[in-house]
């Protein structure tokens, strides 16, 4: 089954989205493709065994995704208690709602999702959705943010062939509750 997932994710993500222009991307389809890619590429270097993506249940529907211009995205982010350690909230590119009546919803910045960087931004939030569906979103952000950033880096490297880092990993490693990274 894993070999089929790998083949399917390669086919889906090697080309521009089937039937899509490079300007307008079906984000539900992209999110599903990203879920398949993460499942097929679940071995992520540096992820603690307690947070191993290969041990997660991936059998979930695609989350609801809402695209907003920056000003509205920042407003929703603040309304949902959003915080980016060491950065202004205006830097937000997307966020996942893990509580309340909008739980399981993703808000994303209006950007060109036919490009790898915006796809990696969406992958980050879809990763949180899968973590939440598996009970892994806890009161300790490093436990879910660090694995997600590592998955995002792995995706970027696989799609571009270039190295990548995430400065936020250092921020989360310094967090008082971090004992695993």
C-alpha cells in the first residue's frame, strides 16, 4: 500500500495540478494531494518517535480551507488567539483552528498555490489538521510545531532539490515545555 501511495503522490505532485491553470488551484484537491504525499513520505528526519507521522491515521476528509487577503487573515488570526513566537502576527501565511465551532478549519493567505512555497505553507496547516485528528495537538506547541516544520522542510527539499531551514524550530526548541527536541 505504501508503494502505491508513493507512486500516487509522485504522479500528483510532479506536475501542475491536473486540469488546473497555474493561477487558480483547487485547494481541496491540493490538500488531498499533500495528505497523500505526507503519508507516503512519513519518515521525517529529526521527528521524535512519539510524533512519528507514519503512526498517524490519515483516513480523514479534506479540511475546509478559506482563502483571505492578508488584512482579513491577520484579523481572523487575532480573533482566534494567534501568536507567532518572535514575529509579528502580520507575518502569518495561514493557520489551523483547533477549537470552537470552526475547529478543523484552515485559513490561508491568498497567494499562488501552483508554486512550491505556498504549497508548503498549506502543507504546514494540513499537517496540524492531521495531528489534531490524531489527538496530538497539546498545550506544548513544540510537540506539534517542530514535527510540522520538519515535514514542511522535507516537502520543500523534495519538490525543489534545494536545502531549507525553518528559523521557527529554534524558537520552539527554546519553549519552556519542550523536553523532546
